[in-house]
C-alpha cells in the first residue's frame, strides 16, 4: 500500500513555526478584544457613578472630597 510522500524535518519545522505564529496572532487578537471589554465595563461603571452624582446634585469636587475623607478614615482605622 503506497503512502503519501513524507515531509522532511525542515517542512515539519516550518509547519510548526507557521502554526505557532498563527496562534500568537490569535492570542494577541483575543487580548485586544479582552482589553476592549474591560474598557467597556469600566465606561459603564463610570456612567453609573456619573448618573448617581448627577441625580444627587453634587459636584465632582464634592464627591472627590468625601471619597478622600472616607479613604483617610479607613487608613486611620486600619492602623
């Protein structure tokens, strides 16, 4: 029974290098997509906070001041 022509070691190496390159490209693409999803999640979370600030009629500087006081208080209590 005749078998197909066998690949040389060089051909096998080239095929594996091509496969690895394609997989690396795919991983990079998936990482970019993941980063975009994280950024979209962050924007949505910031929208919620922004809406809350607006609904409360507060200025961003007021919110920043209150948050800083809270952070300082937590740091003191943790000590």
